DNA sequence: TCTGCAAATGATAGCGCAATCATTGCGCTT
DNA sequence: AAGCGCAATGATTGCGCTATCATTTGCAGA
C-alpha cells in the first residue's frame, strides 16, 4: 500500500540520487520559511489577501509560485469546517437533460469558487442513499439532488446535515429544504390539450424508464384524455428500459401494431423516443403530421431541425441548474431566498410535427 | 460568516430550546464512547472490519447506525494521505462525447470506491491550468485529463503531483504519464478514402469549435484529398463557435453557396453538424446519398435511425473512460500496466448517407 | 508628549482521523 | 511450566491548516 508514486517518476528528469527538494510535499510552513513570515500570514495571503500588506503579499506570492505550492484542501476544510464543495446527485449521466442542468450548476458554482462533487444514482433510491452518504462524508456546504424519491434513511441524513439542499427537476409537496422544478403532470395534460386542439382524436403514449417524473407526465396525459372521454389504456406503450431513439422506434411499431394503426397522434415522453418514432413513421410511410402527430418532451436542439420539425415541451434545464445554485449560494451568504419553492414553468414548442390545421 | 445553518432548521421538528444531542457533529469519539471502545477500534470497524472481532464489530456498527455517524473524509484524508478522489478534467459538459467517457469513468471508479471530482475547462488551457490546481488541492489519487494541450505551468504541476495521470481522447507523442485515445488524423483520412471509394469527387469539410482533435481530423481530410489530387481549400467551412445541429445546417448552406453547389460529399467533424447538414439538404431538396454524401463523426445513436441513416465514425467513448480508469486503478494497486499508451481505434460505420454504389 | 485605536503580524491550539507502536490475552509448542 | 507467536485492542502522536487571541507597529488626536 506504500510506494504508489513510483510510476510517474520515470517521466521526470531525475537529477541524482540525492534527496531532491521537490520530493516532499510543500506545505504552508515551507512557504512561510521561504518567505520569512509565519505560517498564518501565508494562509492569509491565500484566503484573505486584503488583510496582508502589499509588500508582504507580493513577497509571499513569489515564494508560493517558485515553490509551486498548492494548498491542501483537506487540512483547510478540517481546520475551518468549510469545504467549498457542493454535492450534486443526478440519476443518470447519459441523459442530456441532466447534463444541461449540470452545466448551469457548474457555471454558477465555479464562478462562486465552489467545487462540484457529482454522483450518479442510476435512478435507484437505494443507490442514492449510499451516494448521499458519500457526499455528506465530504462535508459539502450545500446539496442539489434530483426529485423527491429519497429513502427514509436518506431523508434523515439530509436533514441532519443542516446545509442548504435543493431538490430539482420536479415540484414537491414537501421538499426537504428548497425546491426548483416544474409541473410534469400539468405539462403532460397540456400536450394532450394541444393535440386535441389540432383535431387529433386517438392519442397514444410512448414511455421508457418510467421514473417518477415520467409517471407524472403520463398521469397528466391520462387525465386530459379521460376528461375528453377519449382515454384508452391500450394506447399506452411503455418499457422500463432506458429510453433511446432505437427504443422509440420499437415502441412506436408495437403501438401501431397493437392498435391496428388507429392511432393518429403520439405523445412521447421524451425527444429521443419521439425522434425514433418520427423516423420509424417515415420508414412506414406514415405522413407526419397529416396522418399522425408526434410530440416529444424536453425540446432537445435537433428536434427543431428535423423534417418535419418536432413539437416538444421546452424546459429551462440550464436555468434550473443556475437557479438551484444561486439559491444555495444565497443561503450560504446569509441572504434571503425569495421563495423556497420555485416553479420554472415550461413551454410547448408547437412545430410542424403536430400542426394539421 | 458564522451561522449558516439556520435555514434548514425550520424543517426539523424542534423539540425544545434545550440543547439537543443532534446539534453537534458526531465524530469517531462519540461513536467510541457510545459503544465503549476506543476511537481507533471504530476506525477499524469502518476501514478494516476484518481486523475487529465480530462481537465488537456488531456492537460498534449498532452505535454508528443509531447515531447516524458519517465519517469526516477530510480528517481521514489528512491523516492517511489517501483521499479516494480521482480528478477528471473535460473541456465541455454539454458534449455527449465527454459525458459518455464520464459514464465509463464513473462506472469503474464508483465500483472501486473512488469519488470523482469533475471540472470543466471550457476548451481553454488557461482555465484548465486553474482547474488542475483546484483538482490537485484535493489531493486526488489519480487524474484523467483531456488531450495534451496543457500549459507549461500545468504540466509542471501535474508532474510534481506524482500520481497516475491519463490523458484521454487523442494519441500523444509524449504523454505526461499514460495515454488512451485514438488517431483522429487517421480517422479523417479514412473517411475521405471511404467517400472517394464511393465515387464522390468534390468533398467538402464542415467543422465547428476547432479544438486540437478536430484540427487533426481536418488534417487527415486534407492529406487524403491532396494525395488524390482533389484538395480545394474553398471546400472547407469552419467556425470557432460550439457545434450544434443548427450550426451544421448554416455551415452546410454557406458551403453550398460558396461553392455554387458543386460539392458532392461533406465530411462533418461531428454528428451534430452532420445531422444539421442532412436535414438542411432535405429542405434544399438535395438527394442524399444520390446527389450528396454526408458523413459525421462520433456515431451518436440517432444517426443510425435517420432517413437516410448517417455514416459516421464510431469511437469507444465509454470504453475509453473505462480503460483510463482501469489503468489508474492498476497503478494505485501496484499492478503492472500493459502499456502506457493505448490506442482504442475507431470504426467507420458505413450507412446509407454515403452509399452510392 | 502621551494615549488610544486600528492595522499588521504572530503564537498557540485543535479540527477528526489513522499510522505507529505498545499492550493484553490466548492457545500452542517444547 | 515456560516461552513463543499471533490476534485483538488501545494510547499517543501528528497530518496541514485556520480560529482565536495576543502582540507589535504606526499614527491621529488631545
């Protein structure tokens, strides 16, 4: 377990076998000695430079640079109980939805000097619990987690942590602390309203990886169709596997097969599925939107350029990441947060794939 | 700067104003006291359970659970100089290429008990240098960084760190330590060969965000056309802005305009651009592949389902992340690494968008 | 001139944990 | 019965840094 540094050494121009000054880690004290000040002054130069006279500051900075000193963040965190770390838990790295949220988080947190420790929960509350423990062991100053599907134990940990926490992606009745999201159920409802408004009558549903948010969209779909007296459970096709364009095409085929093609519109629970359905429809020589409407969800960029362009529900993913981060930073700076619950809303982007009128 | 915990408190059922046991952080010593053993024994139960008798282990574990103890990783890292952190630097979070590599990294590193600290360098060596400092301040046990475009200072830091480092995505002549990637130049060359083989004569090039790897692909493209005596610098259209489907369409339009439409094939430097070009070609009523071939790069999933399906260069992104991680873990476990340089190769997926024969 | 106060710098202690070495007790050999 | 080796547990120390309080210096105001 010792001597794990022996690999890179060969890349360095080993001068002699004599002990080299660069062999041991450089600490605050080394910098202090080199610049003839006390350790605490070096610490100040790094963390509160305004408290050190300019001459000393320059002198110390020179020593820092020439020694190549890099502070040990663990020691700093331990001594100050401030880690400058924000924990983030998302269910999947391969879903563009989350990576865009992440972008927003990184943008804001990076600018504010926070590091982001990211974990992937694989859509599993149990794994999430484990990952949250991991995050908490790093004493993060704040936490951003996805949804409200935590285990009881996990909720306990989170509350005990006494740090600002934002649950993102969906709106929760009882958030652990703060909450930023939008109403998936209402969005699903509105999509169906739009399709009905365009004169489509038999509206199918395609879903994959039925996570809580997808379920809510489906409930909205169902409610709208029930109100219109047009709900038929046979029009729903779902699979627990991850969604993808390929799966979208397959589900579309099986929907058309199982309903003998009476379907005249499909609400796909995300754009990957919708693209798969669209391309499959083209191959089946089904005209979109004349014979069939296709609506996606998330409004990924490519949907605006397909032929026909794809109707979808636009969501401020990047903005959600930004908002959640800003809320945490406000709390950390003891500034008031306007509201603990923020509804980011959504917008149905009506494009060619659903306009028959 | 004090009292930053006051926000979440209101979510907790405050029993009384008396001091509550859960108010202070629980440490190893608390667990030790609660279970009647010494601190070091608790430490062993957590880190080397096989060294503690079963009875004690159970007894201590009970105390850990009931107190909800979560170890302080900073203290642990400081005392043991093992952080269980791997640093990862990528140029962009919004590029699917990197998120798939990340998936591979997370899969392997997570399973091996390592946390991943991820930073985004925004394609800037200067920002990368800053970010690498941030990573190193966390005393990572290993590092995965993208490409070989580091600043001199950054290289210095990296070598001084004496930890296993893998540079990924491209093959480097002189890697800092280890290297996993593939030959972008050769891939570009092979794409052109393929197009020429299909009888296309005037092959255009569309590129965006011309990072080093994209440049290499372009050099390969150029070399192949020069060898065939068919290079024309007017057939190249690039932009420094980030690539996207929208940009792909625009660049395609301007390529066709500036060349009066003599182009009969386009090599797009990635699939986003290629999709944009394909959809734009459809709108311009250009038949693909009869009148025009389109080839992308990266082989993202949706390209296999468009009509026509998109020829692209498939790269083992996930596998690259896995490989890099495995190499680091081997080094950390003092196991030999077969080779410090690994060529992951690539494969041209020949699909309908380029088959005229 | 002296007092008083703020700015600049330093000395000390301790954050929570694990490395290291010490101690105990037990079963085994001879 | 004495000695040995090993497994299980504990006491001490220090990782590198910052909080806290102490000290020094410079300078304005009386």
